[in-house]
C-alpha cells in the first residue's frame, strides 16, 4: 500500500520567505525540510526549558534549607 502525504498551502509574508532563504543549510533545501527542522529544534528547546524549570524548583527548596537560616537573615538586614 502506498503512503499518501497531505500537502497544504500556507501564506507567508515576503520578509519571512526571505529569512527562510537565508537560513537554508544548502541551496536545494526545501522550505518544508527547513521548517520541519526548525519545529524540532523549537520543541527540543522547549522541553529543555521545562526540565531546567523543574530542576530550579526542586533546588529552591534545598537552597532554602541550606541558606534559609537565622544567620543568613541577619546578614540581609545588616
């Protein structure tokens, strides 16, 4: 059985098309390939950011335990 691919048309500002042309990794790279790669990079960055935020929240509690002492509060008001 042959796999069929759904294709759509999107409208882009001329400035966006010009930017995409400049971002190509090689001359014959299609906009479909480029936008797909950009979407994957964006998704990966978003996932990393969520992981970094999770680590930061986990670390905050430990930092409060280590640094949230009476002596530290006294230094803040010195």
